[in-house]
C-alpha cells in the first residue's frame, strides 16, 4: 500500500510539474513567462502577458493535468488514489520540480481535480468566480473566494458526507489561499491588479 501511495503521489506530482504557461511561452513566444507580469507560471499571468489565446490554452492544459492525475490515481488505487493524486498534482503545479519550484497558484489544476471527483462543486465555484470577477474585476479575489467555497459546497452537496473528500477540498483551498498571499496583501492595501491592468 505504501509503495502504491508513493507511486501515485510521484506520478501526479510530475504531471502537475509540467508548466503549461512556461512551455507555451517558450515555444510560441520565445520567452520565459516567469520574467514577466506577476512572475507566476499560471493561467492569469499567461493571459496578461501572452493574450487570450495562449491564456485559454494554458487554462485548458492546466485543467487536464488535474483530470489526468485523478484518472491515474483511480486506476491504481481507487477513490482514495484519486484524492491523493489530486492533491499532489496541484502541489506539482504550484512547486514544479522542472522549473525550480516556481509555478502557478493552482486554481485551474484544482478545478480539474474537483471536476473529476464531483463535478457540481467546481461548477458552482466557477460561477462564484465569474460573478466576483465581473463585479470587482479582480481575478485573484474570484479565485480566493471560489477556493474557500469548495469545501463549503462539498459539505452541502456531496452526500453522503465523505471525510477524505472534505479534507482534500480543505487542502486544495489552503494551498490556493497560501499561493495568493501576496494578492491578499495587495487587496487589503487597495493595490491589487484588475483585469486589463499591466503588472509593473
């Protein structure tokens, strides 16, 4: 059992460590996304730095990383394998071994993970994200709120109650909030970047 846990955790971490934004930036734009914008290799910065098309492709690929990791975990270890691989795929995205542990904030990959586990929860979170972004123009605030809501929606909707699923959503939410700590500071100070603003 321990070997299986190590196996699925390692595989999913490596999958998560594939940086879509970095690879697309290097291949299509001949530049390192980490040297531009916020410095994060994630969907939001790819959208800001490279534009809508590359941003959209980055978003889709980052979601698929979560979906693929959960699928593999399920095939090897069943439901608990899905939970383990989901967490480690996001860890890999946030702190990728291939890119000096400098990755994104894990929102898109977490979305893919949650879609694979129980799709109604991430759909509601995505709706909440869109509403917040439309009203405030802050992508970071929408991401933070949707991450916080995931465990809440999970308790309400995913019946019967599954403790391991709930713990997984809490871990994903905690990682999202931790990775957004600089954004939270700027939001409090009124200095956060809105959609369309260039990052200095």
